[in-house]
């Protein structure tokens, strides 16, 4: 889903292994308890990973990928929301003017590479 990320890309980790991802699977917008979220990697998503990776590595062999991990990417909005301010779709910086705590700046929804740059 292009609304949730930039697509599947390659990253070489510190051990020299290549990881591909992330992809996006939106959770139900009515989930309140985080323990209700199934964090298992769905093996049926491999087909879409192979298709995305083969756009830049066409010789990738079938069965060369191994599922690694899943996680939750915090977002300030959900695609089911229709009346969301476009300014909140990217990130939000809460300053003392918002919460009243002097010296505290809260960074919300800033995704990599924005957070790391």
C-alpha cells in the first residue's frame, strides 16, 4: 500500500546480510489493545516481496527469502479516516506551546530517514 511506505527496498545489516522490506499491512483501526495484533509474519506475503524485489534484482531465485520479523510502524492517521488534516499525514512536533512542559519537544510520526537525518 503506497500510502503507508516507500515500498520494498534492500538494506545491508551490520552482519553483512541483506534484508528486504518493509511492506505495509494496515491493522484494523478499531484495535485498542496492542496484544490483539497478530505479529506473526504471514508467509502468503512472500509473493508480493518477490515481485517487488525482482524489479531491481530480476535473478532472485524462488525460495531464497526467509521471513525475519514484523513490527508496527506508528502513523498519525489511518486510511479509513476521511477528514484528516494533510499536515498530520507526515509528522507532528509537539512543543511546550502544545503540552505546557518547558523544554520538551515530542516528535510524532517521523519515519526513517527523516528521524535519522
